[in-house]
C-alpha cells in the first residue's frame, strides 16, 4: 500500500504548525487496497474511520486532501485559504500535499501575505526533499517539483536576503537530474554575493 | 571655466549652492512645490494612489496624487502632459515601487520589496502621472537603487553596477542624506534581519529631509542633465540639441529647465551654430508623376491585386481555402511543414511565375545596417510586398475568409454581424489613405443572414466524447472511446451569394480607389523619408553619414527603389553622402537556399548528442537551421560570418542547450560546420569562410 500521512505536519522532515482544526469527517480516514482492482485503475482507495469509501469506486481523486480542494477554484480567496489550510491537516499522500501547497502558494501571493508564503514554500521544499518522486506523483512529473525552490529563492533574492537565497540555491543540487528547474533568473544569489564583494 | 563645467567638477553635496545661482528666478515656486511633495513622499505619507485606468483592471493603472495643494499643482502645470489621441492613450512603465517604497516599508518592513510589487504599467495622460514619471520616479529610483542591486536587478555588468551605484550615492549626497546606510547594505553577509534593519535605517533617513529639498532635487536633476550635455560637448562647450536629447534627457529637460536655450544659459555655455541659426532645408515637393522605379512597382502591385480578385471571384465549394493567399510580413512556417498535412505557401503558388520573377527582381534587395554600401539579397521579397498590400488586403481578406469559413467550417473567427464593428479600425486607416470603403457592403451581406441564421450564430467549440465499456468473449473488459467530428458545414449556395456581393464591391473599390491608394502609399513613404532626413540634417547642422541617415530612408528605399537609398535620395533632392548608391555585392548566394537549410537541419539532427527525437526537438532544429540564412546574408555583405551573438542570441540559450546539448558558442560552431558541409557539396565558394574569427 502506498505511503500516506495523517497530515502534512506528520511527514518526517517537514515543519508545519497546525493553523486550523481538521475536518471531522476525515479524521481517521485511511488507505486500503482496492477490492476489485480494474486494469490500470487505482489499486488503492480511501475509506473513512469506519471503513466506508470516501468517494465513488474507481475514482482517482478520492483522498481527503483532494476532496477538500474540490471547490477551490470556484471559491473566494478567503475561502480558498480556509480550504487549503484544512487540506494540509487532512490525511493524504506526499503528492496530495504538494498540490495543496502549490495552491496555498497562489493564495498567499494573491493575499500578498509574504510571511505565510515563506512558511508554505519552506514546507513545500522540505516535502520535495524527503522524496522528490513521491511529491511529484510519479517519475514522469518530476519537472514540476523545482517550482517551490525557485519561488522561495526569488522571494529571498527580491528582498536582498542573499544569505537565505544562497542556501535555497544550494538545495537545488539535491534534486535529481530530471527535476532541475528549466529557468533560473540571472544573476542568481551566489553571483550577487560575488558582485557585492567586487563593488565593496 | 563655465558654471556647467564647475558643476561637473564639484561633488554632489555642493551642487545645490551652484544651482541656486543659476536657476531662473521665475521658477522658484516650482522648486518649493516639488520640495513639499517630495518631503511628504519621503516621510512615508500615502501620497500616490492607484486605480483602474480606462482599460479596466487589465490595462495600465491610473495614478493619482492625494493632497496636492492647488497652488503647487499650478506650479507643476508647466510640465507637458501627452494628449489622448484615441481610447488607448499614452502609457508606459513607471517605477511605482520606488515611489511608494517609504510608504510601504512602514506598513510591511520585512517584505517591503515584494509588497511594493514590480515596475508598474501606468497611464501617462494626467498631470499626476507626469509628475510621478518625470520627477518622483527618477529621484526615488536612484535613491532606492542599492536595494535593487541586492536583488540582482538593473545592469548586469560590473561597470554598469558601479555607474548606477555612483548615481545612488550622488543622489543621497545632492539631497543632503548620509551615505552610511548605503555602505551597510553593500555587505553581502547580512542576515535577513540585518537587511530589514539596514533598509529601515536607509528609508528612515530620507524622512529627515533638509528644508531646501526642492532646490536640492532640481540641482540633482540638472546635474544629470549637465552630465548628458558634456558627454557630447566639444572642447569649446558647444553641442547640438539633437545630439544630447534622447528620450531620457529630453524628459529630464522638460522636468527641469523646460527648453534647450534655458539649459545652455544655465550651464553658462553658448548654443551650437546649428541651434542658434538653424539651417534652412528645402521643402520637399514630390512631382505629380512617379519616377520609373516606382511606376514599375505600382504596376506589379496592380497585377497582384488582379490575381487576388480573380482567385476570390472564382472561389467555390470544394476548392482550397484562400487563407494563405495574402503574403505576411514575416514567414512563420518552417521548411519541413510542407511534409505535414496542410499545404502551405499559397501566397507564392498563386502568383504567375513571370510575376514572381518580377517581384523578386524589384523587392529582393536590402542593405544591412552595418554595411549600408553593399546591396545583398533580401530572402523574402514577399515580406516587403506584404507591407505594401496592407491595410487593404487585410480588409478584403477578412470579409472573404469570414464568408468562406462560416459556410464551410471548421469555424470562423467572427460571425457576419461582428465584421462591421471589428473592421472599423482598418476602414479608418483606408479612409485616411484616401481609399474609403462603402459601408453599404455590410447591409447587403447581413440581408442574407435573415434567412440563414448560421451566419450570425457563434459556432460552438465544445467537443463530445463517448466511452463504452464492455466485456469481450473471454470475459476481459474492453473500452471504446469515440470523439465525434465537429458538425460539417456546407452551404455552397449561401457562399456563392456572399462571394458575389463581396466581389461586386471589391471590383468597384479596385477600379475607383486602388490607383489613389497606390499613389498615396509611395508619396507617404517618400515624404516621411525626406522629412526625417532633413530633420536630422538640421539637428546636426550638416549632412549625416550614410549609417546615420539609413534609418530615415531605408524603409522607403526598400519598398520603392530596390533598397537603393542613393537613387531615392537623388530623386528627393537630398544632399550629402546618402546620395551615393550602394553597390551590388560581388558574392552570390546558393540558388537552393531552402534545400540547403533543410540539409543543415538534418546534419544538426545527426550531430546533436541528445538521443530522444521528439517533435519539439525537430521543430527546434529547423528553427536553428533557419539561421543559416542570416549567416549567408552577412557573408554576402562582408565576405565573413557574423559573430555568434548576431545569430544565436542569449534568447536561444535554452533551445540550443536542449536541442544541441551544448552552449551557444559550441552550438554556433556546429551550425557553421553544417552550413560549410552543405556549401562544399555544392562547390560554393562561401564554404571556406564558414569559420568563427
């Protein structure tokens, strides 16, 4: 059975403090093998604490995290924030949290809440570093996982926080070959540190 | 030593004293007004507010200054405000992040640069916006540069950064602010908390501004202007306005002393002869009849229109759509696309070989900016022709193609009733060119829509998909899916009726308006060339060199004189080196360039080390191989290949890395080797020159 977690904060190596109470209907939800697996269809399914399925049979997007995110794009931004924060407290797989964190990033940017954005990006980076492929949801989607690294690096560099940006830049080396970012703005923080030394 | 030269030798903190003795008395109120406004901005007051502009939330923002005293506003009203010519109005980049930094930093000390946002796009059609653009942004932008520097924004070279940082220090000194916070912020080893503290100290120091802030601010701007002036001035201190006034310095002049003579007086210099006693240049008067060069081209244009008219008049159900019949300025297709399903290149195929040969002879020439004395091949004469067919061909094409696609699908961009509104702009252009369109055509076309409502119904883009799941003989599940084709449209009779209405109107227009339009086109181009040339001539006080004059005459020469700017200049009665004609290059290009280019692409495919051969990759390789033309055109002009940067610019870095697996320099060597091989197979003499210097 695929690895799953009670909430984002339960992923080893990820720091995330609970900001909202978990949604009661998903407390105790867990993964079980699919009773009647069908061809390439899902081999596992999510059930609630009593073992009742959370969604229709053969549905791919049936984790509590994904179910909580269902109305995301139709919601107002404050409701979007509530939805993503609740999704991060619900059971799910690494790729579920990666998706929720990606949407949380959008919300924090829309709200111009850069402190929250920093926390979200840190959690996302840590989640990817634990297991890039699991966060990507498959080897073929690896090229998505560098996104939070680049966003965090840019956030720090924009403010001139070069020491912090350099640390994020160094973390990129820990990503596997297929996960390197396609585009990094130049000059990067390392180059800027050198440039400032030259000017001083 | 003149006061202007003294200003250059004085350190920026002393500028204000010198400035005070030179600034015109009648502008002292302006200085006071600027001082008051700047002091409020620096103190972090919410002076600038933003709201949606005339194009709503998607367009440029509207900037407003709050609490501006009416008397101060009157002082600022000497600044010229651009007029709104159409519903778009002037707009551009405005460094609102710098202007609002003191305000935003007080609300959001840690993430102030992110909160201030990036450069903003603003409307420039109000006094408030012009005050921001001409006065606040240049001053605050220089003060805040050190923060941009830490972020890696601005110049990318050491020299560029040193210059900008010097301006930043100068701005602090001229305005009476200390430089200590700047030094702290240049330390690369600061933690985030230390950066936040240093930034707050810097911006906080701006709030303690001196009482003569307005004078100091204008001393700073005049100091910048003086530097621009003396960077071009002769030893005797004279320089022509046209040599100094770029778009930047002209804006600075407007915001400070207002006009050129006042600036020269401020600096204590005398005007250059060309400005003091402007040269008289002749009024350009074109003769009633065109010269033979233009006659020949007008004749070809008429023949093209005859071809266009005949093709559209004969169009009926079952024929190839005429969407590519009108050539475009740029060719977006790639050579390998001919192997695809869609047959392209109708713009060329439709033209009679004799006419194509004449088009190539008349428009197949150009001179390169850096080699204006050598005529070389223009590899896409149809692109020049396209310039001369606009806007009329755009108008008639939209009508004819809308009729076609509405009747035969797959879909039309517009329905019949949307055409009149959509074409208003192009009709206005045609009317200005003296070839108006009779609007009755829309009424006649719409009369058909009464009976055939599909002409005014937006076709739906939705696709259906059906999936069937069953079990085969062995009990294994089977899945079938089916995407239905969009509904086929076919209305031959309606098309014929629409076509006949359009043909009738087009023929009347071609007969009555086309001759006038063609006459206006060459006159417009030649007059514009002569006017631009003489303006430059007057600004310099003497004849410009060929390279200097080329931008003024190049377009007209390419369209009407086969790129012979000398022939054009002599016809216009211009005076100076531009009247010499360029000479035909002695070097000839290979005749089968398209084939050569394809061979280059194949060779690159074989050379490229990346093993996967997806669609994207072959597309990218064809795109890179397209640059063989640039290489050979430059070779034709100079006998050597261009530098790498002229062919593979940094914009292609990612493409080159992904498709060729190497950096730009090595990628360029690969390209040259591939071109050389292709040339060698042809025994072409250019092969020997295909090496990087």
